[in-house]
């Protein structure tokens, strides 16, 4: 398991750009909200810890993980954000639904990253069971939302630097 010996919430603030000048969009799936709220809380705490201003953080909710792509695309078009973080959780069940949703969201987020100049961060838990999701949304493995926030800050900085060149 990739996270067996890694806490997803650990980061070194000295290696993270200051986030105070960036505008963040966060799109959160309401499905499995007991997991996605934990991911959101980890995301928000890390952004604020790294200097982001509360007024520069926009949150939109969407019904499920499949809708994250549309939510992120609309946020890019309408909210003048530097980066978008998509937060969702799909837990494997007895049907192929898991595979279809995971594949669709993955490809959709990839497409947004290729088609727009705003980075879209993939914070979609795709776990075999609920306990694995709990462990990664503030449980024994830390919080994947924290990891997504750090990635977002770094990508917003990369975007800023690349626009100057």
C-alpha cells in the first residue's frame, strides 16, 4: 500500500510558496460527505496555514464525484481562480459503477489540465472500502486533502512563474 508508511498530512512549510496572493477554487462532492468534509477540512487548514486568505477561497458543492469535472470547468470560467481542487470519494461496490465513475472523473480532470491554463488538482479517493477512505481523510494515514492543498499551492506558483516567462 502506497500510504502504509506515509502520513499524507506532513509537509515542510519552508518548501511551500506563500499562498496569500493566490485565489483557490474547491469543488466538493456531497456524496460520501462524511469523507469529503474531512478532505475539505484538511484542504482548508493547509491552505490557511500556508498563507491563503479566507476571502480568496471559493467552495462549491456538487452532488457526486462525476460532477466534479463540470464544477471545476465552470469555476475556471467564471471565478478567476489560480487553481481548482476537486474533492470526492468513490468507494468500490458490487457493480462496475465504481470503475466508470473513477475513469470518467480521472479523464475529465486530465482533460481540464490539458485544455485550460488553470491547474486542476485531483483529490478523489478511490478506495476498496469505507475504512480506507476514513484512514485517508483525517485518519491513520493523515489527510489526502492536505496533500491536495500543498499540490495546489505549488501548481499555482508554477502557473504564476510560467506566465512571467
